[in-house]
C-alpha cells in the first residue's frame, strides 16, 4: 500500500483508519506517514488559498499497525490571513500523535530577506542508495529511496553526527508538495545513530518543521537533505535539518528532539 493509497482512506472519513505493517519502524508507525495523514486531514478544513507555514508534532505513544485508529481535527482560530489547527491520532482511547499546524495567506510586505545558503550535495548516484533489507532496515524503507552522501550508516561507529543526501518515494506519484516533503524528511535515521558501534534504540519525541515557500517538484525529482546534531547528552539529542530543492533552493527547516537509549 503506497502513500497515496494510505491517504485515500481519509476520503471515507477520519475514523477506522488502518496502517499496514509495511509503514512501520519497529513496533510503531513511521512518523512521516503519521504526519502526512494528519496534514491531509487538516487540509480539508483550511482555505486552499492558505499554505502551510509550520507544523509542530509530538509523538506521544506508539501507533500500532493493522489496528484501527481515528483522527480528530480542531480549528483553534481562523483569522483574516492565518489559520491555527490542532490534530491528533487516537488509538484504543489514547493519543498517539499530536500536531499543531499554522497556515497563512500571502500578503504584501515591504520586508524581504532572501536566503542565499547552498548545500554541499552532488547529484545522487545509484550506488549510494540505502537498500531495503527485510529484518535489517525499517519496514517503511521499501517505500522510500535514500541516497546517502554525508555521514554513515547507523551503528557503524562513525566519527561524525552529520548526515545528508537525497530522498524521494520509491513509487513516483504525480507532483510532490509539502505533504511529500513532510513524510520524507522523517525517513532519515536520527543523526547520532551512526556513531553507535552496535544496534541501540532511539525514538523521536518532538518534531518542528517550517516551510520557507510553496513546494512543487515533479514526481521523480529528489529532495536534498542535510542534518547536524546540535547536542546529545543525558539520553536526549537535538538535531536540525535543511531540506533542499534539487536546484539548490532551501525549502524547509526541520528540528527534532530524539530520545536515545545507549
């Protein structure tokens, strides 16, 4: 079941949604697909003239595959040019994922600060792709393509916590926008896992992403990704990523708080 098929369940309502096990990492659903489901549900109640500016997500408990869950959406405020919406995923009476969305309409402004940053990535190569290996890589890896160029594979005792490369879905489905960017940007392993000499668990606790401009890529294009670890101590790590258009334009900024267990 590809991403579009998963999202199409929302056409029948926000109750009784089921994720297949192929979208899991360990015992819980892949965070990117959870965020994409909430985003798709929220877009149904927001004016189409308003684009998403930021999403703040907390992963509160495991979202178990092959078991039904519900999505609850609450419009907190609908202003003249901005909307604030809260959405959650509930399963068996417990909240699993909670996210707040901020949308805004374009307005005239005399203030303009252009971003002139550039990435350090080169064109993706087939030999750089991380393969899906059953019982070794997360199950959801069968749906995504990750081309690793900076940093190393998890649990290889690397000397760096930086991570970067290219990302896209394995099945190319129409144009890609903020929804696909959101789902893909959580596909990368936590930056510090590559420093571990042996397998150890880690779990994203909170995730904040900001969109600098509207996103539209052709179906087969890659998003660039570069992440750094700002701090890791006392069992928690803070990492930040930049997501790029293939032409070098900065599209989004992402920050995560990750619990590490080693």
